C-alpha cells in the first residue's frame, strides 16, 4: 500500500503581508515563521495512522515550494512518513494550481500511489484546487473535505465521510486508487518523534527543479494585489488596557448591550 | 422555449438540498447578472438531481431565467464524480463561457475538476466581479483575508465558485418581475464507475439556535489555550442574551462542540453584537458573521483581517484584556 501526501509550507497566520513592488504578489514581513499547512498536517497524520494499522504501508511526502520547504517534508517524515519528493519552485509570484498539480502528477510517487491525501486547502492561498486537479490529471476518483477515512482493502476501496454544510456528512465509497482532501478536525496531528526526525535529517529527498519540468500553459493570472476592502469604520480604541476596556464598556452600554 | 447552452452562455449550477433550493443559488444568479453586464451572454440555470422537475419550475418562476433540469437516478445523493460526468456530457460539446458554482462543500468539490475536463480554468471563493482593462476581474481573499487578489482568466471556459454572502439574495422579488423563464427537463443516466455516495447523515444536532442570539461572544485560535475559554464564558455571563461560539480552529481542537461553529462550514449568524475574541478573520469565518449589527474585534495582531470587518478594533492580548473588560463591566454595575 503506497500513500502519497501532498504538503505545503505556509507563513504563520500572524505574519504581516506586504504587497511587493510588482503589485502582483506579497512579501511576508520580517522574521516570518514558516510551517506546514494545518490541513496538510492532518493529512500526514491520517496517512501515518493507516501505516500503523496496515503493515507494509509506505507513506511518501511531496511538496512544491522554495528550498525552505525541505523543512516541512522532513517534519512529515519525523511524524512517521517514509520518503519525500521536493519539487523546488520559486515562491515569488502566483503559480496556477493546475501547474502545481501537473508537476506532482509527473512524479513516480504520484503514479504509484494507491491513495493520495492532500489538505482541503492551503491556509495562505485558500484555493482548494490542487487536490481535485491532481485527481483529474491521474484520472482518480476524488472526495474533498474528508473528516473520516475507513480503508477497506479487501474490497479495494476506501469509505469516507465528507463534511457538508449544516452538520451533515456524506458517506462516499471510492475505488482505489483514490485521492482525498483532508479537512481539519479529522485528527490531532502528532509531534514528530526525535528518532524519526534524526532519520529524516539523514534521508536524501528526491529533489527536482520545477523550471526543468515541462511547462504547462496557465489560463489564469493575478492582475494585481490590493489591500482588503475595509467594510466597516473600524474605530481603533487607544490608551492603556484598562482605558480601552472602559471605553468599550461605555460603547456597549450606550448601545444597551449590557442591560 | 428550447434551451441551448453555447459558448456565450453564463451558466449557473443551482445548489439544492433535501428538496429546497439553497439561498446560494440566488447569489449565483446575481453573480451571473454581474458578468452579463460586463460581457453580454444568455444566463442559463442548470439543476441536477434525482428528480428536479418541481425545483426547476420553481427556479424559473423565482428568477425569470431559463432553467434546464437534469434528473438521473444516480443523482439521489451528491457525488463528485457522477455530478462531473453528467456536467461534462452535457457541456463538452459547446462549453459555456462562465460556470457559476456555489463555494460550498459540494461546489468546491467538483468545480476544479469540471474546469479541467472542459479545458478551462477555475477561480475559487470569488467575492467580487467587475470590469477591468483586461476584461473581467474576479477578486478573492488570500493570506487569511490580509490581501485581496484580482484575478483574470484567459480561458474559453471559466468556472467560478462564488463565496457565500458576496451577492446577497435580497433581490428575489425584483428578479420575479421579469416573468417566468423557460423550463426544459431531461432524464439521463450516469454510470457510477469509481465513486458512489452511499448515504447522507446528520452528524450533529444542535440545541442552540444561534440565529436567535442577540449577542455572540466568539473565540478564535488567538485565545491560546482551552483554559482561557473560561474567561470567555465569564465575560458572556455578564452580557444579557449572549451565546458563546467559536471559529473553526477552536472547534477542531475539541474546545467547543460543532454546533457552536460560526463560518462557512458552520452557522451563519447575524446578532446585534458580535464580539470577536482572538479571531483572525479568514474569509471562511467572515462570511458566517459579516451580517452582524455591530462588530467588536479584539486581537493581538494589528494586521488581523478581522479589523477590516469591525466597527471597534482593539489591539490587545486577550489574557490581559478580557479580565480588564470583565472588571470594567462589573465596576459599572
């Protein structure tokens, strides 16, 4: 059983985002901390849990991103994955999710996988497209926003629950090989273990350069980046903590929320 | 009237659930009208399901648009693959210029793959559509709402998922004045090859009605620790008719039950007062609460996106500010 997990490195949400001089992309503020996308962390955890239950399972990690993405591939191996592929691509500028899906689909690890896990979306770009597009490239059945995975090997299928609005879940059976995009809340991702991290740091990854891979035409682009529209006045309270608290109480009391 | 979908068509894929048209569908019609004003083309609504005749008639009545109803026994439940195959069969001959899909669990599930199959492109979570020098711009939020990107498509078919709340469905009545649209029904059969939806189940029922709450005190990941929730409850106890809710990360961590989740995948609320404590303001949360009367946000990150949606902004550490606020309320009494 081969499981491939697609992971992405993202900035911590508290990081400042500045629009860069090109006006078409952002530069993250100084000292920005990078980490694994939380959805992907849940996807790695889900894969490692399957590996623990089914002997002979191999978990392979793949990431498209700048050189620094190496760190999250090794972290995923530290969580219990076995190997990793790093498609090195520049982080400056928008890359069409269809291109990213194409690059991943060209890797042997994607073609040999019985099960592919992606996060439902990335926390930075929030497009939710790479998973479904990779499934399309590989002609795999796909279910998104998965909150429960039940592998039924004797029927060569995986039965999942996907989250829909209003507290409902859809129960879907997919023939293997299949691709699932994992929703947060499915599990609490473990911390990497020291012994796995030591192994991860010694492992050589399958590293490929995106600019050496075949180009695919992109049908969308970012025209420009803008600061978000301010939809409300946004009066900023000033003063000490106590003063701010008192101002807020006055505002709330004047609007009769406290009586 | 005979319905034809061609390369000029602006297609709306209706969203329905358990026999009702979802409000998102009317938002999609408005988004399609916005596109139409910039780039003229006929708007066509498509509704797929096990037996959608009645819903197709209803949509033609309420929107005044032409509706094509596609009924197939395999569509008794939503299934991404079945849905996509049915759409591809129907559209691949002359793919429409635009396909408007709800940015919902189901819409997000099939939209990217449908775009790929139609040799087009997909832009998700679009919250505004407007004319620009390169034709039509689609704006969407990035980096937790800290930046807005204006995207353009050069594809002959562009599939859009429209973020909920972007085109409020208030204008149902003015749509109606244009008279009834044409309705066509088709019965088809789709093969289930690799994926089958077995059932749909209610995962969690709720005993709180968030839609009735006058005040919502909402906690985000910024509260730091589950123990700090106690302070949020203590604060809420001082505010009459208030309910404590949370954003998705807090529910994922198991700190609160699912029925308290505000946002795209949880509840949509519009209380008189929304007190956002440690909430970053990602689009998924905002669309669940932006209809609130008065919004107060407390966050230690001065660049948090929630401040763009707030009436009152307080940059403070919650560990310090919530106790100060509790003191200030208590003192006033």
